[in-house]
C-alpha cells in the first residue's frame, strides 16, 4: 500500500532523537528548558505536567489563558498569554529554551515558531519528543478512533488503586488525579493520539487498540491511509510485548489479521463469545451504569459494576482490565477498582441539574462516539425525553462523514445542530451544519446556529424531566454552561418575593 500522505516509516526522526536536548531529557537535567507552543491544549498540557514532575524547566504560550494554563502557572511554569515572536526574541540568550515543542495546531506561519527557527532553537512535534520523554519506562499505549481517553483513564484508575503509582498522559482530566503525572513506577500509560501521526513516536511494551474507523480526513485523506498508520503503530510494539484489541470491532480485527504473527502476544476483549476476555449477562442499570459478568479464557473471573453507562464503556473497562492484568493486578481487584470509577472530564459528564432538567457534556464528535453516547443516555434515562445538541467538529470531517453523522441520532428525541467548529481549518463553503440537518432522517432535527442561540433555544423548549446531551470536541461545552445559567435565572425569577413579617 502506498500513499503520499503517510509519514516516513523511519519516524521518529533519528536526527531529532540524537540531539543533545533529548539526552538531557532522558537524564532529567534540571537545567534543561523546554518551551511548549499551545501549552494549554489537551495534547500539550499533560506533557508540561510530566516535565514539571521530572524537575524540568517549563515555559510556553497559548492564544488565550484557560484553566489548564492557570494550573501550570500555579506549578511554576512561565506561560505567555499570547503566541508572539517576542516571547522568544525578547529573552536574554541565557534564558532561551533548549527546545521548542509544538502542538499539531502550530503552523509554519506561527510567529513564535518562526522566531524559534530564526534563533536556531530545535522545533519538534510530540512524535519526535515522546521517545526521550518515555525512555526507560514500560509504556502502555491506548489507541483507537474512540474510547482512548476513557480506557486510559480507567487503566490509570486501576493501577493507582493497586498502589502502582503509574506515570500517565490522558487527553481528559480524571477527577482527583488530573490528566498527567510522571509517576514513580516503571509503568507509563499514555493515550496514543493518532492525529498528526503522534502515536508513531511511541514504542510501547503493551498496546491497546479500541477500534479502527476512519477519522481525521485532514490528516488521513483515505481510509487506507488511516489503516496503514495503525499498521505502523502495531509494528512499533515490542516484539516481546502484548497487543490488546477489541474482538467486536472489524477494523481492530483486520489489524489482528495483519499483526498476529509478527511478534507480540495478542489477546482480545469484547462481547463476542470468541473474545479472550468477554463480558456476558450485560445489563444496564437505570439511573446508573452497567453490570456484567466477566469470562477470562472462558472461565468465570469476576463481576463488573460500572457507574458510567453504555456498552462502549463495558468494552473500555475490559481493555483496561486486560492491560492491568499484564501489570500483575489481580483481575478481581481490577474489577473492584472500576466500581469506584466516576468518569473523566467531558465524557458523559453531568454538569448540572435545575428543575429536574439534567445537562450532560460529552466530547463525542465522531459518528460512532455520538451513537455510543446517546445509546448510553437511553440506557441511563430510559423514560426521559433526550435532547442531543451536536456541534460538528472541523469542515473536513463533516464533509466526508456527513452521511454517518446525519444518521447518528436515533436514540435522541430532539436534535439541535450548531455551527461547525472550525478548529484548525478554514471554511471553504463546501459543507455546513444545515447540510447535516438536511441529510438526517431524524424526525425532530433542526439547525440552531451559534452557541448563544442554541442555549436560548434550549432554554425556551426544555421541560422538567428532560435530559440535554451536549456533543462536540470544540467549545460546545459553553452551551451547557449558558443553558444552566439561563435556567437558574428563570427559576429565580419565578420564585415569589418574600414578604416582611
């Protein structure tokens, strides 16, 4: 298979890995200074926290301050509130960083990136940075189109409960432990993001693949290029290590057919009777999560009770348990630990309830994720009216997955579709939110405009007993915040004024 969009098979760049800063990072040199462009993003802020844990000097910049940058400043990082050439050009020579790490959103035209290049400071992406950051660790990488963050978070939760103190990088905050830590054990759990080929910088001992469905068409223009990247990822796994893949997913099964004889041991999980770790007698618990019995190699192993709903989360739990068992955690202890797992930030996260109207925020933006989230909502709230508020994420994804998106809302009673979140792209006029509505067979779907308009429309329409699910990977979470504020104001306005006695 050939595709000009694919990365060089020799990634990461050996010239980058051999650079002196990489050796100093492996040695945890406290004088090493690393500057991160886009430090407040989901991909970069966890790395900054790990570096701070390692005693490395950290600075960075972002286009605007946020909660993530505030936490980093509190820990001692120097963070500029804008991306500008002066952030680097204005520094004395002895205060300039040794390396500049850039997120996938930092283009060549970025003035701060150009300033680093002008000063001769190495500029690297996560792909080339990770080998030095994770040198000497037993890396457990969790990859897949959907379920990466939750599976990673579940595994970290299990290992932490087992007292193993893992290092970790998660694309979402986990209540109580955040999104990253250097850890003190040999184990390092990392969410292996496929965007911009980041996961090809990993050489894990254990790899989990939850599913393989085409995504990120701006990075992978064809389904074949997407599959090929996952094949390269499989090739990176330690030949003495372990592959853990979902038996229920056709894409993951294709990978297993490709890589089964290539070196690592391979085990599967899922609801399929042929899975090595299987969930049986699965039942949703109304108002809560799910209950299932686990079979390990066909033998009864333990009972799994989850507070987070949906069949997809049972599969995520199975993947995390399988990886934890490799870390020598008893399977019953792993199941028991997950009974106290309450979810990660923006993953079916209930952000408020006013007048018996429940508002939930979720990161789902791919059709498979949308269907799973709404199916979980139907399991948890079987008799309530469910509103789905969807913010399409990027024009390229919306254009190429339009049909699948438009057919993803069957478990919702009412559907609103907001303006498309552009992220790193420009609107070329080829697709719109209205096109999603027009392509959908849902009987109660409509276009709702911007964030403010969507929140106002919801506030006028929702009734006690309704459940509102906000879906999207952009700034759609603001709709939930605005809706709750409006519902709160209306509730106050309806209360009779107290009379003086």
